[in-house]
C-alpha cells in the first residue's frame, strides 16, 4: 500500500444538497456517515449532519486510524452515507473521503416514501426482540431457484441492507420508513436463526402504511455445522478455522473464528456441501490441524490440536551451501501462513509438522520462493530438502531533477502483454502485486531482488513525487543499471455532459492505465473534473457508480487475446482533454 505522507489525524468534508422530485430544497434531512468492521453486525455512526433551509448539508468526518493512502499519498477512507427524512425515501450511497478535501455529491433527490409496520415472530408465534428487519426490491428474487432461496434462508443475501435496517422492540414490533414506491419483500433475522422473508408487498406512498408479520424460524437439522477446537489436553482453544467447501457445482473457502472456549457454529451453503475444516491456533503454540468430510448436520465436530511433532526443512543453494535467513510457510487449500521455526544448524529449519495435506513454501533473501512440494502427513518423510534458486537482481538509481532521492520505494511487477489479470473487472497488463521491493539509499541507489522469470516493469514511488516506471523488460535485459527519474507527470481534465434537467455534480469519474490502480474523483457542480499527477502514457476514462476504494478491490483472471484499448494519452507536463457524454456512456 501507498505510505501516508504523515501520521496526523485527518479530517475530510462532505457537501450535498437534498431536493424533492420538483427540485425544491428539503430541510431537516438527517445525513449520517456509517462505518462497519466488515462483520454482519449493524454498522455504527461516525459523523452526522442536517440539511438547512436551502437543502444543503455539510458533514465533517475524522478519518479513522485504518485509513490508507490513495495513489496521491492522501489518507482516504470510505463510509456509507445514509440520508433520511420523515415521509421521504431513504438514500444510501458509498462515499470516499480524502484528507483535507471536500467531496461534492451534488443534488440528491428524495422522493415521497412509504412505510411498513409489523411484527417479527418465531415459528411458534412468539415475539422476537432485537431482530433486524429490512426491505429489498422484490425483483431481486425473480428467477431464483428453490435451492437459491433456501441458501438465502440460511445465509441471508448481500442485498439485505443492515445500514437502513430497523430493530424489533420487546414485543417484536418494528417500523420501516423511507421506502420507495413499488414491490418489496421484507427480510428479518435474529441470532442463531434462519432468515425470514415475507411475501411480495406493493407500496404506494399515497395510500398509507402496510402491516405484516414476518416469521423467523429455527435452523433445521441439516442447516448448520457446529463443534469445538481443543488442545492436546482436551481443553477448548481459541482458533481460526479455514472452511473449504465443495459441492457438485462449485468450491470456495473462507475463514471464521471460534469463541474463547473453542466453540464454533455456522450455517452451510447448501445441503450437499462437503467441508474441510483447518484450524489454526490463535496463540501460535500448535501446528494447523485438518478435519475432512464434514457435512451439514454435523453438530459435534471436534478439531484437536496435537502435541508438536518436529519436521526438518533443509534449505540449500545450487552449490549445496546452506541458505540462512529463511522463512517457512505452510499452504492448506490455498491459504498460506508463516510458521515458527528453530534453526539447529545453518540452513536447517525445524517446524511443527502439519497434519493432513499441505504445501511447503520457503522464502529467503536473495532467492526465489520455492513451493515445489505438496506433502501429506501420513506419507511425508521426517525431513525435506529444498534447493533455492538465486533471485534476479536489478540495480539502479532514483532521481528527481537530476538529484538522488533517498527512501523511494522501488518495486517490480509482472508484465503480461495479454492483460489477463483484472482488478474490479478492469484488465491489467501490469500486475497489482509486487514481486520484489526495496528502498533507495542516501545516494538514490537501489538493489532490487526480483522473483520473476518473465517480463516485468520496475516502479519507484515517493510521497513527494509522481511515480516513475520503466518500460517492460525481460530478465536478460536486467543486467545493466537502470535510472528512474521522478517528474511532474501529466493531467486529464474534462466535463461530463448530462441530459437536460439532470445534475452534473457529484458524478464519479474513474481513470485507469492497466496497472491495477484505478483512481476516481467526483465532478464539480458544472460537471467538470480533473486528475493531476498521472504517469505519462495511455489511459482509460470512464463513469462509475461508486468511488474507487484504494484499500483494495476484486481480483480475477480472464482468457483473451484481445488487445487493450485506450481513451486518451497523457503527456509529461501537459493536460489532456477528455469530455464524457453521459448519454453515450
């Protein structure tokens, strides 16, 4: 990640104007900025504002300690804006904030809203207090199979919005306001139960509220898996558990945690799921342990750590000399973790022998990673020899205006002419993930070890400069020293043209150069936008629904032989003009 320019507390601002369908300002709108820790619990409020007589609201928010830096080196964090006004539809929007900057959202229209009142009960008709209740567009369920609906009953759905959910009172009653006209289904959920889902309800703000009852049933006998993680002494151990699930159609993995007594319970993805559970000791005293063939309805699964069993990993170079300073990693079902080791002799690393099937990976300074071994505890020998191959070394200097730059981060990235890696659906010729990193010294010099066998680029970055990057090179071209020179970069500016009567302010414009690091800004009230500090070269410019979050994204790969296409070219020290017609986007 990009390093922050400093470590102070950062403040950002939001400007927004709320209007009705006739462009009349709405005063008294409650504008809350909400945050979440990523769990399924209801998020919390981090900042709040209220619209004035002109419909305008300005909200100040302090960025949290976990705020990352965006590509310009500014601290950035994303929050959810939830705007509510009695009798009007609620508005929810994800917004990215940058330190010291004001995010302009333009006009937000709140239409007349409908209301639902009701009660949440269990399958016996008893009221459920503290249940979460929300509404989702009924069309979301169109075309879903009974199996898919069953899965939603156990796990819920991403469309179930906890930001705007209500909580039932002691008598199980709830109220949902700010709903748009149309058809919805109401969902409800209480801890350790399935999700309840109402029939389709038609809402009309002009005809008053609707009263319903939502049943939240108990889990069925094959809806869950539960058990306990214990130590060699039989006592419960706090652990993380990697769940690797397979069905006839798919497979996937994720991680959960036990409670302090080692207990765990989770709803299954489908009734034909088969799970492999791999437990890791949170206190890092015992090696990971696996349990296979766990099925829905297994409610007394025991995952037992065993007393440590020594396993020797010998690291040697091509001349059979010991490799020191190494790290040993264990991979199980694609999830890798570094394990502790002792070193009785140079190049010898003793770890706690994992159970089940695992991959062995070794890393050491000056060498490429080695992960050639897949082993099984039942058949693996007591010791394994790994031959470490020397890493490719690239040397050079980092300059700015001809002077050396100290402390610049220098990294290598794989280059793929077919651009098969994607970030947020955008193809990348330059990988998002580095394959070697170092820093320049007081004379601006660097020595970079690269763990690649194919084409790559080298990039230098520093908080005070625009990134500098080499052209793609092959390993046999890396023998001569290279020079990376920081410069001012270039800019892209333009205007988003919208249909008559629509607001041009607050639209999100993104740019991307095929390196997995897209950026975004919001348009000014007149639809104008600008990006500064861009690396010269080819760029794409596009409209997007959400601010682009520097903290990450979705990653995948594609199979294609189609070349990348570009919208415009950025030149050093110049501004490229690129207007966008929303009708054509």
